[in-house]
């Protein structure tokens, strides 16, 4: 038996719909309401399989109510019931199972119920094969993007846009992202109404995909915006940003803390994905990691930890191969290790890089080389 909750601001419309559903013998009405706010209160306790929603209602219309309820219960099916056919596109933006026009017709409602039964039975069958999620979800945005559970299943993306949507939300430091900002970032050249449909379709796909690994509730919707509930999610980019901020605030940052922060950086931000909106973040992370690699190298050099200083300098050169300061740090580290032959190799590499830019090494770089190698 399918369980249903009905919402309509007209009492007679509620009564007629409930009567029709009861006569079908396939739907049990477990609750009803004449406004969206009361419906939300009741739905805090009730878990129907389907909501039958009127669209034109005062204060909170059916489309807004559907968005709020779906945020809490991603499995609930939606059927819109209205006297106005101009809402059809908006209804299917919200992944509605069906759209019924008033006055209701028994034959048409029977088709809707059959569609509901098929959708709900299929969903229940899929749920029986799902294992409950254990632990936390790991989101890696540095290097190749990956999302999943350590020692468990990893997410397989059904579409490129679904992946990009998740990447965008994961990169936003728990900020709520307004629907229009998402559309501007992911579908900048599309017609706005079409882009809204694409967004709602992507949100639906993403929630279903996340549910497969036990995290179907993490995509939240509040005040026309979306965000990820990070209570059970670890995002490497957020960890790195947070640790770098703490290092910035520290009067004397410790080398061990810098190394721990830099360990989250496995490669460029979203390395394999060419997202226009990610370019600024990619550059910012590269800059921060380069600067802290240099700082780490200088601390290790002062501590006479020359091998660790050399490793930090090499990392800095990887990220900024034309910056002379990193080369000078590496030459000083090799001098401390008594490896003057390596100093010559490093200086030669610096000359080759600067020659590509048609510039000469600075006086300080040349003086350091001559001081070490004579």
C-alpha cells in the first residue's frame, strides 16, 4: 500500500482527492493539511511515500513546499495537483512523478497511481540491496577528484555535470550557494529556465547517487540555496584552507604543523577537470602552498635540518619553476649537506629556466653560487 499526504488550501479539493485515492484501494492517506507550514510540522513525524501538492497556495506555494520537504526526505515522491497548466515545466523541474489538472478525473488518477507504484516498488527493491554507511565520507579535491568511504564504496559519476555540481558545493567552505549562482557557474550560456531544469535534475541525480553509499541526506536546501552538510564529510581542500589560516595567525608557526598542512595537497586543485569557476581557487592554492613550502624550507635550514630543507625547496620549485628564491634555498640546503656538486646542477637548471624568459639571474643568486662553488 502506498502512503500519501495531501496539501491544498481548499478543503473541498482535499476531500475530493482523498475520496478518489481511497476508492483506488491502493493508496492510504495518512495526513492532510491546508497550508505549507502546517504540512512541514506534520511531516516532521509522518513519512509518506508520496505528497499530493496543490501549487497555488498563499504564503508558501506547492513548489516551495516540495523543495523544503525534499531537503529532509529525498525519497518522497511528488505529485502536483493544480487548476493551472502553466506550472507543468516548474513541476518537472522538481522531479515530480506526475502533474494532475483539476478537476480530477478517475482514469487519469489511476495512471498516476500506477506510475507511483512502479517508482516506489523499484526504489524499495534498490534499498534492500544497499548497506548502511559506516564512517565518514572522504572528498579529495586535490589531484584527481574522488568521493567515497575509506575501505568502502567510492562514488561513480553518472554525468559530468553531476560531478561538477558536487565539486562546486564541496569547495564552498560550508557556505550556502544560491541557486542562481550555481546556474551562473555551471550553465552560464544556457537559457535561465532551461538551466533551472538542468540544476534540479542534477540535484536529484546527485542525491540518488550519494544515497547509494549511505549519504543521501548531505545535500541541503535552505532559502533557495544549496550546501553540503559536512557533519559526516571530510573535504581535503577545507582542511588545508583551515590549517593555512591557523598558520597565518600563529606568531611563530612550527615546521611540523606546516608539514601536516601541506600533506593534504596531493596535486593541483581539481587537477583533471577543466572548470572555469575553479581557476581562481586553483591559483590561490598553488600560491599558498608555494609560499608555505618556502617558509618550511627556511625554518628547516635554520634548524640545520638540511635534508628536509632541500625537500621543501624542491617542492617549491615544482610549483614555481621560475622563482629564484626557491633555487637559492635549495643551493643553501645542499651546501649544508656538503653536496656542492648538486649546487652546480641546481644553478644550471636555474640558468636554463631564466633563459626561457630571456633574463639573467639576480645578483643574489649569482653571488650565492659563487660563494659556494667559487
